């Protein structure tokens, strides 16, 4: 796979400076670049990231994303977490994942990991999945995250209540990896 490159104009947009400023950085040797046969400056993604870090400049999220979807698994049952993570490990090019066993850990992981999808158990110690779901939906930074609710207590009341809290889909336990994969793919493609 060829590493993405950026023009001086691209970098000026990222950094909020003029293209001539970027050219000056390159000419001064502060930012590594190469020249195309037509004389245009191009900077490899890795060199741009190194430059931004060296000079303590903000790094846009799109520069650090690697294309994989981030999944947060929240369940107090370690066996369920292990079951889901074993499945996700089969697709390292497709998914990044982490887990939490309670509501507090889930909140911390939300802030640090910034998932695209949460597989969320409804009954958690401390704070239940319903409240976690409401918290996610009420926060401007997290409301775009897809939520797949899971539970071993599949009742019409729980199903109705979790959708009312903002879940995007619902999956009763026990479930197989085929059904899990189908639901996750549907949510991640929306």
C-alpha cells in the first residue's frame, strides 16, 4: 500500500496557514518533503505527523485514523466480552476494539477511545445500560455513536425501554457471531 502524500495546499488547509508558509517550512528543512518530476512539493503522511508532533501542533483526527472501525464492548460478563473479542480478532484490518465491565469504565473508554459502535449490555453494576445509552445520546460529542444493545433479559419492556433511550439496534443473548456480525455491519454502514 502506497503511503498517502499531501501537497503544500493540503497541509496549509490542515494547519490553517498559507501554502507559501508550508513551502517555507519545507525549504528550511523543518518539514520533510520530496519533489515530483513537475517540481511540486509532496509530503508523506508519516513525515507530516512527525512535523505536527515535533512542533506541538494539533493533529486532525483524519490523519490518525487508519480506516478501521472502533468498537467498545460494555458488559459485566467477561465471558461475553471474550466471545465478542475472539470474533473481532479475526478481522484486524477491519476493527479496533476495547472493552469495559461497568458504566464508569464505559464513560472513560468513550472519551479516550472514541468508538464508532458500542455493544452495550443493559444490566451493568453501578449504572445500567439504559442510563449509559441516555448519556451517550444527550452528549453532543458522543450522540453520533451507534449503539447495539445486548441483554440476557429479553423482554418486550426492556426492548421498548432501550429503544426509547436511543439504542440503534437490539440483540438478545445468547447470540451467535453471524447475527452479531450482521447487526454490527448494518450499523457501521449507516
